[in-house]
C-alpha cells in the first residue's frame, strides 16, 4: 500500500520534473515576478478549477491535474521569491533553483506529516472541490496579508498559507490519481 508520504514524493517528483523542463525552456524568467503576481497566477489556476467544477464542462484541453501541479509549482516559486525577493533579471541557474525547490518541498512534507499525524489523515474523506475552495480561501488570505505589507497581528504569515496550498494540491492530486 502506498503511504501518503510515498504519494507526496511521487507527486513532488512529477512536479519537479515539470519545473526542471520549464527551467530548460524558459530559464528563471519567473524570478522577475513579484509575490503579488505569483499569488494572482495561482488564483487564476484555482479559479479555473472551480469554474470547471461549477459548470461541469471544460473547453480548454488542459487537465485539472495539470492545474493543481501548476498551483503547486507556483506556490513553491512564491516561497523562493518570499525568501530571495524578485529581481529585474532572471538570475538563478538550474542547480540553484532545484536546491531551493527541494528545500521548500522538504519543509512542506515535514509539515504535512505532522498535520496528518494530528488530524488522522482526515483529508482522505474530503472532496477535491473542498481543496479548491480551501486554496482559494488561502489565496484571499495571502492577498490581504500582501495588502497589509506582509504584516499580521495574530495570523500565520504568507509562507504558512503557501505551505497549506501545496499540501492541498498534493491531496487533490492523490485523489485524482486514485480515481484513474
């Protein structure tokens, strides 16, 4: 039986492969994106998933799986940008980008394992539409924190919200894989 931890590794490796290939094609052009732009890009992907779910029909031939993978990758990119800040010139090579990606994936996996312990893997009983809604909620929270110049009084910061978005995307992708 494949454990959640094993699934996490499989999905992260699939997403890392996409990231690596896009780094080959585009370099680190993503480095010019400010955090707010990344938040909006993720919002567009999550909104598309919700719109397709609400309408029951999709007209663009890009899978929901690909959208969740995009959300996951852009969230990790946002975490990299949060620590490194955006720049006007792409300035990261492939190896440095992969090191950063893997560092954040490891932090997120550790968080997922801790939360799965405490919550008893309750996510397995959730619907994919709930993950989409939770991602959208987290994005609205991030936007508010960004509008507050990154300051919070009592709440988790931007990074914690991106960590949760990655884990929700992982859970959705696991469920989508299990359905196939």
